[in-house]
C-alpha cells in the first residue's frame, strides 16, 4: 500500500523574524470581501467614458497639459461646452 508523501514541512517561525507591518505594507495590502477583491480608488462611474484616438494641434495639447493634472477632463469639459451639452 502506498503512503501519502508529506509535502509540507513543519518549520517553526520565530515571531521576532516577522516582517514589520508599517503604513506602506498596509497601503499595498489587498482587501478581500469573501471571494471578491476590492480594488482601491474611485468606484466605476455609471456613465463611463469611451477611449478614442483623436488628433489635436500641439498648441492645444500644450495649453491643457500646462494647466496640470486633469487636462483630459478639461478637454472633455471644453468639448461639452462647445457642443452645448450639460452635465
């Protein structure tokens, strides 16, 4: 009769050798709710935006990019205003 091979090794772990749980460790930690991984960050919007390829003049891009982060949202707002659309 074959016996089952023991694939695990019982190694005692010294608690003094445990990793230090600092703020950075917790920021990188994954959060699970049951079997579902909870992703950090902004929740998905109901009105999702569509990725497109658009060719714009370099001066237009420079204008919006030089205003800092959020330049794509500002371009979107300018296009909505030009189209007469409200949010």
